[in-house]
């Protein structure tokens, strides 16, 4: 049996509001990666953008975070990381990915035998 590489899928964006297609995008990506036989998706992470992103009509982060949380109630593998939305200023995606990588690294011991 091939040891599959553990993968976390991360989507950053406004999620203003979150839609069925946002959720479907995770399913499609996971299915594709699993079909290769090389990867095992261990987690999906949604990261709503900070209020200071500057997008016209952007609903307050606390409401977008609540909408995402509600949308994820039925998911057993996709979660939300509100870190980006809670910063004092908008942060570049690379910073969000670095933060997520650090959190995922903490979990790494849980996925060694996938």
C-alpha cells in the first residue's frame, strides 16, 4: 500500500456570503486528490478575510464568520479558522498560509500513519 501524502485544503476569501459552490469546491478538490492515489486530504480550512480588506459591500467579519460556521455544521472535515478575520489589519494570504501551516504542523503527529 502506498503511503499517501497528507494534504490540507485552504480557501481564503471574503465568503460574503459563503455559498454552496464554496463548499463544493472543497469536495471536488478532495475527490480529485484522492483519485490520484497519492494524497489523503486530512482537513479543509476556510479563512474569511479581515474587515479592512476593502471590498465594497463587505459584511462585518463577525457575521461572515457566523455564516461560515453555520454552513460547516454538517461537515466532518472542513473547519473554519477565523484568525485572518480577527487581525487588526488586512493581512496578505501568504501570512494566512504561514499561520495555517504552523497550526497544521501541530497536528502532524496525528497523521503520520495515513
